[in-house]
């Protein structure tokens, strides 16, 4: 599978969690940081005759999707949005946060989204 092909390159594809929305921030962070490497491994896997036909087909579909401008753009957009949400969420979970700081964090998030 493609995930096996990523390991020798030091890359790990992060799967999404059904229970933690912040896992999406982790996944987009990984995709954003290693976009080129993931695309290269997918492209290399397509051409690797040692891989099963299913794996090669899956890698080809991934490579084609990642080569689209829309995919690259959405990776950047979602990475930016989810990082801000995640940072805000982590700050709001601190035990020593005061109400004024919490309101400022919420207002900052609302301003960013508008």
C-alpha cells in the first residue's frame, strides 16, 4: 500500500479519528508539510510494477487528485483554518484561562472567519 511506500521516506500518513475533530488539524498539517513528498511517492508507486494493481491504481488516483490546483489550494486553506481552530481550542482548555482571554480568543476566531 502507499502508506508502506511512505515509511522509507520518513513520512507517515495520519488517519482521521471519528472522535477527535482535532485529528483533522493533525492530518492537514501532515499533508501541508509533506505535500510534494506524498505526491512523489504516489507517482513513484504508480510506476512500480512490484506493487499490486489495486495499489498502483489507488496511487494513480491520489497523484492525479494532488496534481489539481484545487486540491493544493484546499490543503492550504484547511490547514490554515484548522490550525487556528486547534490553537484556539487548546488555549480555551487551559485551566488558568480567564473569561476576558476566552472572549478575546473567540472574537479573534470570528474576525478571522469573517
